[in-house]
């Protein structure tokens, strides 16, 4: 806990080296997935995400909807309805 000039004592968190490595791995994987989604879905995905990001929804609602969109796209890929290469 550290003193704060703006209120009660506060607890600060930081990423460990292992956490930084995990984040880097996650971001690398996410960027590959996003690249393929952009390639396959093109303007449709961009339009959906732009609409959601510019909406008046709370951040958590936006994240939930985007996760649902990704889940639907991955399910479609699994069912063979959409082809997304990870290479």
C-alpha cells in the first residue's frame, strides 16, 4: 500500500516478467486472428466493430458484443462455413 495525496492508501499492481511474456504471446495470437478476420470478413467486420465502438454502450457491453461476434465467426469456421487461415 502506498500513500496517495488524493485519498486513501492505494495498492498498485504491475505485470511480472512472466505476465509481460503472456501478454506478448496473447497479443501476437490476437493480431494473427484479427488479420485473418479482417481478410475474410473485410468491410463487414470493420463496419460491425466501428459501429459498436462508436455506440453509446458501456465498455463492458462493447467487449461482450465483440466477443460474441468473434465467437460466431469462429463457430462458422469450425462448421466449415467460413475459411480462416492462421498462417
